[in-house]
């Protein structure tokens, strides 16, 4: 009888322990892919469970706006690009950057070389494919800094083609250049049979207009709750452990992403290549936001001429409190 009671007590304790893990819902900016490998690795390797966290990773997609999800209470923390986050903050959604796993930007413009485009000044009088839904902000700021209008093709203007999340406008010659990421769409162009020597690319990082991508954001009022702040400290610590593991083991990280791809749309070749490129963007970050990178992002977003992305320097848009506690 004693053994039965002991077993029952242990089972009950196990159940209590399982229920004790704090739930965290993470909303991704896009679909399951190596762009988010660090989080999937942290989940797969037990880094979250080691921090007593029960993390649910919510994939994004073309019809999912991360800012809307977190605003509606559907997530505790979201992966978002800083331009979209700061624009949302200025419009009344108090998002705060609590960590910045990505040090560098992967955004670039990819153009046909045979159009004669060799430098940014050659972009005038062209049709350029641009992603919207918040992704257009760095582009608009760049054009403003170049003195190029986005109101239509002219000697000092460009035609902006609202680009879907594919590379068809370039392949079908509907646009002279399109938006691509170093780790994704650029390789879709290459995989379509286009040679790298047929293309010209302009990395936003090289043009001095790169803005921070794939940061972790929460709602400001949540941070006043010590319990929530504690959860985020543990979440960031485990996530960065996942990111550094992914950097050091890119092929394994890509396989973990594939295991979590419920759509079955991703391929091993593409994800391993993507992970290799993503590792270049997370390299150099321990998770803490670099203030200089933040200030450059703000300057870029405010440099939009008559139509800046944000009209004034944000206040309280980031904090080191979480990473200071997580990484000590």
C-alpha cells in the first residue's frame, strides 16, 4: 500500500511539475524557416524547458501581422523588424524591444545587370519591386536620401511595384529590381536558373540605410509585471543559447527547422543554405540591443523627407533590463 501511495504521490508531483512551466507564446514574423532557427533549436534542445518554460512558436505568413497578433493578446512576444515596430509605436501600440538577436540586415535590392544599373543613382526611371506591410519603410527612406521620388518613373523618380512575397516580377521582367533577402529570395532567383553574374545587388547594410530586423518585442505595460519580466529573462536567455547553437551547428539547426515545418514546403537544400546566411546576420550579437544600431535605424526612418516613417525620436522603445538580467 505504501508503494502504491508513493507511486501516486510521484505521479502527482510529476503532473504538478509539468503544470508549473510558465507558458510563453512567440509569434514569428514569417513562416517556419531557418530565419527563426534559434527558437526552434531552443525548443528542440530543451533550453526552454531548462528555464521552466512551455514555449509555443506560432508561425507567421502573408496574412498574419505580428503587431496585430500581440496587440490582440494572441502572443506574449513577437519577432518583428524595428521599422514596423517603431511605426506601430508612434501610432499608439507601445511595443518595446527587449532583445536583438540579429546584428545585421539581410535586406537588399536585386537587379538585372543588363538594364545598365550599376550604382544606386542608376535606379531612377526604373520599376522597382518593393514589399509593403511595414517592409517598405527602409526602402522609402533610402530613396528619400538619394533624392529619388517614388511617385512614378522619371529622370528623378521610380515606379514602385507592390511586390508579393515571391520573385516573379524580376523573372518575368515586370521590374528592373526587386526586394530580396540574402538568405531567401535572392537564392530563389538563382534557383530559377539565373546566374549570379547576371545580377547586381545593393545591400541596405552597405548603403548605410540598414534598419534592425528580427528583434524581440513585447507590450510595454507587461514589463511592469515582475512575473512577466522574469519569464522574458528566461526566454531570452534560452533563445540566445538556441541562436548560438544554431550558428555553430548550422546543418543540424536546419534539420530541426525542417522537423518543425508542418507545411512540408521547405527543402533541405534551401534551409541549410538559409541557415548559413542567417548565421552571418546573428553573428556578433549576444542578444543585447546595440544602441548605435538603434540610433542608425531611427535616423534612417526619420530621414524620409516629406514622408518619414516616424516623425519624432521614440522614447522608451527599447530596454536593456531583460538582456542585462538574462545574460549576466
